[in-house]
């Protein structure tokens, strides 16, 4: 069976910056279609927002300030039943980590700030990498380089392909479980 194409995280339609996400009170035809009943809307396509956590606060709920690839900083506030507390208790909320929010809608808060009102935690993931690291990994997958992804490796022969994506390549040290991080593309 053919593999699905590798997704480019720099695709502004599938991975929009905050300002390109649909607003909660607008029917943005790039992302949403009005249902025949005229009351609700359905997704036309998938989209996901990525923002690096620059600050967070826990008062009555978890509130996270995130910066996207366009350098826009916005608030992401958890309005789920648990107010985002399981993420805090699990230790997954840290500065420098990246928040991934599936199907986000822009929101204007009562205090005049703007961002995302997150009511479904099933649409949220916090990734233990900076946005820069995630975008660099995406860039490497787009280039489909022949070099090894293992940090500090210079091998170019006898590399194994990742069983998940089939594109990333790793040397013997990486296969044996040597600690590694995602590395940016080498010049």
C-alpha cells in the first residue's frame, strides 16, 4: 500500500498562524461549510495550529501564552471541565514546548485579549519540542535528505529508514537506542 504523502508543517492553510485561523463567529469557507439545517457547520478540511509556549499561568484555569511561526503571541485558555489541570499535574506544560490545537477558532476574551478558548482537550496536544525543532524536522522530511538524523552523525551509508514515515534515515547508533534529539538540517 502506498504511503501517505509527508505533510508540510509550513503549509499555511493546513497549519495556519493565529490570524489565519477561522473566527468562532465567522463561516470561513476555507475551513467550514454551513450544514443544511443552517444552525451548525462542518469541517471542509483538517487544520491545526502550532504555538510555542512562552508563558503559562494557573489561577482558576490553565492559561497559556503561545507564539506561532508568524511570531504572533496569543492566549490559549482551557475551558474544559477540568480547566486544563491534568496537563499541569502531568508536568507536560513547560516553556519552550509546543501546543498543537486541532480545529482552533479565534476567540476574543472579555478582558480584551484574544486567542483560543479550548473546550475539548481531545483536540489539544503538548509536544516536548520547540516550534523551531518541529518545523526543522518538517523541513528535513520535505527535503528527503540522504544524511542521518542522529545528532552529530556524519554517516551516509547503510542508513535505515524510519518504519513510521519511511523517509527519515538513521545510523546504527540511533538504531541501538543512543539518546538523540531532532536536529536541524545541516548546511
